[in-house]
C-alpha cells in the first residue's frame, strides 16, 4: 500500500525592527549620518537579546543605509554572533517604498532564506507591518520589533494582510 504524505508548507518570516533612539537632528549633520544615542545603543542590546530568546536566526539581514539603522543592525548581529558583512544595505528602506509597492518588495526576495529581518525607519516599517497583517494598527516604537509569519512555500505567494503576528516587542514593556 502506497503511503500518502501531506506536503507541509514552509513558513516565511518577516522580522521588522525600527531603529533605536538617535541623536537629534542638527543643521551641521545630515539626517543620514545621525548616530544612536548611548541610551539607544543600550536599548538595542536589550532588545537584541530578547529577540535572540525568541528566534534562533535572523535569516537575511537588510537595513536602511542611514547610520542609525545600520548601527541598530550591527548591535543585533553582534548579539547573534554574526559577522557585520552579513548585513545588506537596502536603499529602499531609507528612500521609501510606496504603499502600493510594499508587497512586491517582499515578493522579490530570494528563496535562499525563509526569514528576513529588516532594520529601518517609521513610517515605512509600520506601513510594512500593516500591509503584511491588516490587524496591525499601532506604530512600531523606537527599537520595536514585530515578527510576522506566512504559510507559504515562496515569497511571491504572500498576500497583502495575510501575515500572522507571532509577537510584537516594545522596549517600554521590556525595560
């Protein structure tokens, strides 16, 4: 008798991280070059360790090229013991992605990774969460983390609003 097995669908995960607290804007420094404050660095370390207790791996790491987002990504990658060269700069995470293009952005990912972690800015990070899960209504706070999962074999099969929120981590409730 031939045994039939159900094909188990893979899970795709998107972890969205808003950069931590940055220096105030000053006329002598471009916005792009602002660094994290000492408090922002400390909060990033705490939140990275909380995330590490929930996720074994971060998968593909994409960050806005703005220094405050990149610096946040560096802190998280260090907490995971990853080399900084695993972090990929993604200009769209700084320059913006139109609300109609958010789903296409995710559908374009390579199938080499089932998890993608993005480090960026509001309002884009919160807009992404809302596009991927229609139940998300809140803005991500600084260093906030939301993990969304999709039952899908391929990135190009995810649909708007179809993500399930696995967790939503906020620094104020963790510190």
